[in-house]
C-alpha cells in the first residue's frame, strides 16, 4: 500500500501511534497524508507529513476546559460527525489513496467511508475491549441519537489494528483484530535508575475536572520523601501548583529523556504515556482522571500484569505516598516492567501494523 490517508482528531494520546505507523509506511517508500483538527497541524507537519485540516468536519481542541458532561457531549458530536468523511472523500476524489486509516472513535466517518471504494482500516489507540464497550455504552447511545450506530460502525472496516499488547485486554476478550504491540515513540531505551529514585509525574494534555487537585495531592504525598520529582503539567498551568523542595514543575518536557533515569511514572492512565514508560521498563502508578475514558482500563491492566498499581484520582496524599513507596520497594514489579520493556524493544508495533495493512487485498 503505497499511499495512505490518515484521518485523526485532537485526542492527545491517539496521535503518537498514528504517527508511528505513518513513519513505518514512509520508511517502506509509501506516501502518508493526514486529515485532522487544525490544532494538530504543527505536530504533523513538524514530523514531515502532509496535513489538511477539517473544513466540513467538526473542530475540536482537547485542551479547552470542559466539565465532565460538556466534555462527553462535545466528543459525541465529533465522533458522530459525517462531515469528516465528506472532507476525506474530497481529498480522495482529487488524489486517491490505497487505504484510509481512521481513528477508531470517528464512528460517523468510518461508517460513511466504508461505503466508498477505498479500504478503511480502523486504528484503535488503546485497549480494544474498552472501545467495544464504549461504543455499546452511554457514549455510543448518544451517538445513535445523532444517527450513527457506533457498534455497527466498528465492525465495518476491512481491518482493525489495536496498538497495544494482547495481554492488556481483559481475559477472554475476542475482538477479531490485529494486536500490534506498543507503537514506538522514537526508539525506546532501557531506563537506568539512580540510587535516589526519580519520579516522573505526567497527567493529560487534555483538561479534566479535578486534575489540578490530583496533581497537588501527588506533590504533597512526595514532599518529604527521599526522591526527586519532575511534573510535566500539560493542560495545567504550573502556576496553579505548589512544588515542594524536591520537585520541579514544567509545562512540557521530553519524556524519553526523563524516563531514562526514572524509577516510576505516576500518570493518568493515558495509553501512549503508559506504553512509553513500560517501553523503558519503568513501573507505573495510574490515577485515572475520567471514568468514561480508557484510563481506568489501562490502570486495571497495569495492576493485573503486576507492572504497577492504580488508585482513584481522589486518593489522599497518605494513600499515594504508601503506594509509591510500595512500588519503589517491590522487586517483582520492577522485574515485570523490565520484562515488558525488553519485549517492547524487540519490535516496533508499527512494523506489524504496516505488515497487516500491506496484506490487505489489492482492489
């Protein structure tokens, strides 16, 4: 497949695996174009790919502050939007592609594009079973009110790629999809922790209710411990947080560099950040920020596999401190994370993803 159109949206952790697959396609001599929200332009073009922003499709900026209900409704409107498919068709009519790789949550676009001549591949950017349940749950029901049958749309692509490890799925999950393993963000390297533990704290670049308070509780929990803490605050203004003497707060930083000497990641359960930590062999403590997103499922997977633990975002500083100290002292957790990192570094998940795309029947 020499020419692929990637249809995406500004969801934060959904872009890295799409970019990783795009890089592998390009490495094999293919051409990759992106269609997405305007705020994604800089990241996509900065990586050297062509980019077209939605004109009929709904604009979305994940960093805009929203309440729980308002945020969910905004996402439903985006996921059910068929204007995105109209934008894609216009591009394809003018300059055809061999495949359209569509973010799995863009149900309206998938449903409409599946009626066209170009094969549709769905890219699932986290735990596949979560997205199946999500389509059948409250968010999917709201999409149905907007004229889109989310579960049916999810069954229409010619191929579904799930960019996680099979063991991240709940036991007994059957999806009829290709699990690629973690898609690399750069080339992962094994972390080498120092004698004094270094902890990376990274919550979402999307605004979630209660995120500031949760970050502050983490800082308070670690204030008197013999650790060094770096917080990448993302959607949160660093000025809203009070840092203890052993912590520094920055809006953004290179996680690849910080993870090289980290002993633990404390995160919100975003799949991309979690996968990056595990790729370096770093255990993870998950505090999910939103009950309707994949974050709780990621936390459960981490705990089930023994690569870390999960706590509610309302956990007290004392409870967070106890969990952190337990994880730092648990040799079995460190060994599990190290093993997952070793397995991750054996092959980029993008390689299997592109192999599966290239195995699609030629039209």
